[in-house]
C-alpha cells in the first residue's frame, strides 16, 4: 500500500490521525506482550516499528506474488517466530 508514490499527494489530517491510531494499537499490543515476557527490553514503540517494517516487507512481496517458499504459511510463521526471538534479545 505504500510502495507507490503519487505526485502531489498529501494525506489528509484525518488519514494521518488514523495511521497514528493504527500504529498506537500495535504499540499497545507490544506493551501487552511485554507484560508476558515477550520483546525483551525494547521500547514498545521501537519494537512496534521493527514489527511493522518487517511484516510490511514480507506482505508487500507476497502481494506482488514474489514468494518462492514451498510452504508459504509455514514460512510466514517461521518469519514471525524469528522476529519474536530476535526482539527477545537484550539491547546490551
């Protein structure tokens, strides 16, 4: 959804607000997951940005039918588990 740029396009204030609210929902979910021991010592907004960025790339490729995995669903779950393990690492 963000892969194309439109000359002269500027999101409306309500659209920008919806985007911020959507991201805040992800931050809230990360905060909740952190209370159960996930995502290590990352700031919730930082972990949410990493999750959003990584998933956006994966899904963007999927939408363009660029996925060479034999078992797409299994590969996506492995991708998510890898992110979870990576974010569990300390920032030290």
